[in-house]
C-alpha cells in the first residue's frame, strides 16, 4: 500500500519538537521573570502570525481544490449530457 504522506507528518513533528524545545529553553533559561515573560509574549506573537499565515495558505489551497473539483464535475456532467 502506498503512503501519500509526502513527509508532512515528519515535518509537523520537527516543527512541534522545535516549538517545545524553544519553550522549554525559555522557561529554564537563567533570566529574570520580566525578561522571560517578554520572551514568551514575543514567541507567542510569532507563533500566532505563523498560525494565521498557515491558515490563510490552507484556506487558499482548499479553495483551489474545491474550484478544481467543480470544474471537473461540470466537465463530466457536460460529457454525460452529450452522450
């Protein structure tokens, strides 16, 4: 059986591991509390921006997929009608 993952799960694992590693590094770094909170806030804002960017990309790709499906369905319906 073929696996159509194309490495997406591996890439997601790398990203999640990196995020967890960064978070643990920030939490255990010998910094004052205020500085650590600023770092956490900055990282959270970066992750939010990245999440929004990925959501936009997913939305765009989904729309393209739906549009492609609609074109194929119309073409198939037209061919069936002509037969």
